[in-house]
C-alpha cells in the first residue's frame, strides 16, 4: 500500500472517530442531563476536528500537495498528545516525510 493511501485511511479513521465521540457525548451526557447548550462548545470543537481530518483525507486521496502539507502540520501537533497521539503523529510523519510523487 502506498503512503498516500495510508495517510488517507488514517485521516478518514480519525475524522469518523471524532464524529463518534460527538455523537456519544450527545447521547450520554445530553440525554442524561438535558444539558445540550453546555455541550455546544465541545461539539463545535469536535466538528472542526472532523472537518479538518475529513478534508485532509480527501486531499490526500487525490494526491494533492496541500493534503500532504496539512498532514505534516496535523501530525506535528498530534505529537503532543502522548501516548496515542504521538504514535499516530509518528505514523503520519513517516508516511508524509518524502514527496508522494517520488514514491509513486
């Protein structure tokens, strides 16, 4: 499997992970307490993370250089999320470090 596909699949999985976290928070906390307004800032943050990973995944699938650059920035930020984010960040960096055109 080439590096583009690996990065695409990782971003796509992260996007849906954030979507599931938002749905789960709404279902568990919102239905239990009825505090939907208090959940709004967290849901908006999760929506932003979903959109970031979703559109980066789409750019990576199309082989755009902007997708590769966005993946590098995202992976550098994920390095701060010890330990799981660090592992994902290292994986993304290892697949985006070299130009995709040279690898193809």
